[in-house]
């Protein structure tokens, strides 16, 4: 049997990356996990986030995945070494590919970054961008109100516009020509962000660059699937709200035939099954 690709995020944001993977790699099957019981991740401490990441990845491993896409910038901003050491499949993050795309897009070497508090505080994007081009200036702003709005599906209305205007004031006078949406959720806010930024600013979201990186990693591992039977996709969440299913249907249409719930208790059991180390398991 062909092994699927695993994707995890704190919630609906990861669907934007799943969509980009479907577009780029239409022959691949995908198992998605959204940790909707514990969203938002963006204001949690690094220790808690590390434990969540291990649980989420262990759950995907129990589904036999051949690669794990960490669709959550907040997790990726802590570094992926621990996941790479524990799980013997390619671990693909969102930060380096998105940083490369931003550096390729900027003409004036002034890039804006928006993300969760944890991602912005980590400085991971600045480091990734400046490693590629030390002459680029990066200006960043945390946008803590975006994720709750997006999880509610309020992405293209007057409230979204007001919140976008307020958060984007941080970039006034900076002259940025490129803006990295450094949170998988923010791709769902793209229309309101475009309305605010106008045509002079290129928006870079995680989906396309991450799907491209995934393709390269699968090719290098010799596990890229170029044909074969119809791919099968599975969607799991830790709390099954009607919001998730609705947004998933709107975003991915018929590819989402069912969304299943996996409880935090089951996650803990999977984690113990995976490595027999109950001390690794996070509190809910
Ligand atoms: N979607 C996640 C990210 O890319 C975080 C959103 C959250 O749970 O705060 O950072």
C-alpha cells in the first residue's frame, strides 16, 4: 500500500497547506491532524508546544505516514531537530521555504512578517531570511487576534478589516514590498490582507513554498508518488466542531468526505504506544 503524507497544525490553518499539497502533488494521499481541542498554539510556552508537537507527530506516525509536514509555524519556529531525531521520516517545515520565497520576491529588501506571538518572539524567520540574504531588513508584528477570527470563519467581513488595519499599523512607514504570512491560518485571511496592503506588497503564504519543498524531499527519499490508484485522504481533529467541518468543506470540497475525532486520551495512548514514555505526554 502507498503510504500517505502526514500534515499537522493547531487547527484549520493547516488546511491551506493541505490545499497547496493537493494542487502540487495530486497523486499523494494525505492524513491531516488539526489539534482543535488545544488551539491556539501561538500563545503557549515552548515546553508545552514541544510536547504537543511530539504527540501530534506520533499520532500521524501511527497512520503509517512517509513524511510529516509541520504546517504550524509556531511549532516550526522552535526548530524541528527533536522531531527529526525521533521520527524516521522526512520532517518538512514551513519557515525556510517561505523565507526563500520572500527573499526571491522582494525588490527593495524590506520584508514584513506577521505571525503568532510565539513565532515572532522566536526570531526564526529573521534568522532564516538573513541567512539567505543578510542585507534584507525584516520587520515583524504578532497578530494575536487573527487566529480566533479565522477559527470562527470571520475572514472577509468588516470585523476582519478592522482587525487587519489595526495589526498592520506596525508596518506604517517601513516601506515593505513583501509580507510573509508566517502562520498557516493567515492564508485564510488573504483577501482582507490584500485589501489592506494593495498591489504594491507581495503576500507570501506557506502553502506553495512548503508543497514545493515537500516534493523535493520526497523525490530525494525516493518516495514521491507519480501515479497509481486514486489517492485517499483522512482528516482528524482533537475536537470536532461544526466550524472545522464547514471550513474544511469550503476549502477542500469533496476531498473531505469525513472529519473524525481523536480524543486527547487516545493521543496520549498513541504517544505511549509509540515510545513507551508516558512522561512525554502533555497536559490538556
Ligand atoms: N497555525 C499556527 C501557525 O502556523 C498557529 C495558530 C495558533 O494555533 O495560534 O503558527
